[in-house]
C-alpha cells in the first residue's frame, strides 16, 4: 500500500500558500480546486495549479495531487483538462459515489495521458468518501480501477449529508467502514481532517483512535499537523526492535522445522511473524519515500 501518512491540502488559488508549500515535506501535497477555493476563483485556481505542479514537485520531491470537483457539478472535465500535466502524481475525486464515477475518471485521465505524452497509468486516483451514497458504494469505488490507491473519509460533508454534526456517534460507523472498504481492496485508508489545528494533543489522540480503526494516514489542514501525523502512522523504536526480534527468532525456528516459539511468555506463530514482518516492510516503505523528498 502506498505510504500517505500526511495528506496536506493547499488552496489552489492562494499563491502565498502554494509558495509556502514548497517548504513543507508531507507525504502528499494536494493542490485544491474544490472546497477551499471560492466558486468565483476556480478558473484562476486551475491556471495557478497547472503552473505550480512541476514547480512544487521539483522543489519538494513530494507526491503532488490535485482535488477536483465531483461529476455532478459539471466542472470535472474543465478541472481535468487544465491540470493533467507532466509532474502530477494523482487526482483526488471529491464526493466519489461508486464505480461509475471512478471509471469515468479513469477513462478521461487515460485519454489525456495519451494526448499529452504522459506515461499511461502514471496518474493515481484517490477517492473521497463523503456522502451516504458514497459510503454504501465505497468498496465498489475502491475496486473499480487499478489507479485507485486510497480512500479518504470526509467527515464534514458526510455529516452534512446525514443532517447531523461531527460527533463519535455520528461518524464512527462511517469512519470505520471507509477504512474497511479501503483495506478490502488493498488500498491505503486516509482519515478525515482534524479542524482544531491548534489542539495538537487532541489531534494526536484522535489520530491514534483512527489508527486503531486501521487508518494509515490523515488529511491535514495545517503544517503543524504533519510531524505528529508521521509519528502516529510510523512504527516507533520499540515496535521496530520487537518486530526485528520476532522475525529473526521465527525465521531461525522455521529453519529448524518449528512453527511456533516462545518469546517473553507468549507463543510466536506464523500469524504473529507475518504481522511483525509487515511492520518492517512498512518501515522500509516509509524510508524509501522519505529518501525521495528534497531537503527543505
């Protein structure tokens, strides 16, 4: 699964914030055309994002996506026509509602890749799950295309669609289900944003809560959320040391024909071994991603 611990959003119509984004090193930087951009500024934002994509990519070494309007707005085609350029790594589709939305996007991206000399299949799709219908069809969307690498739970629009407010009672089922839908298709689940950007302790606590649901990254709205997000979604030194001990011990045991071994009063079997090997695999993926980023 793709490493997307921090998914940082920047309004596509704000030159100052786009320029500031060059100093950040999230795993993914999203140049937004949708909710963070006033309707009257969308055309301007398209031009700015188009120009910014190669510039920000070269400056940061980070993955660069752009969030576009959903198909029901009538604005999707114009968004794509402008921002499918060399250097873009992916498209975030707002309010994704099922396989039809994804297939339509996949086909249009492929067409534009061919027309513009961009390697076919190089542009990924990230689906925002933020309506009741989108939630019901989340697995269908997740499995609709090999381009889809992640699902994002959008709590604000989801609760608006449900005519409620953001509380654990209102969101926990949808939040959990989005993570399950992503995992069922082998994708990376991305948690909803934490709006109180000055509440670092609350952010850490809620992010850890989402991590227990299976989330591997989070949509961010402020730079000070990047580092704590990386810490929550990365194995810590204690976890790494334990994983290495388990893997080494179990692989040695397998050479001796054993399928389980004791360690600190617990039996280590193949399931535990696979879990801890996954920790080390994830660590290597994170290290590989960090190596691609340029020094700030």
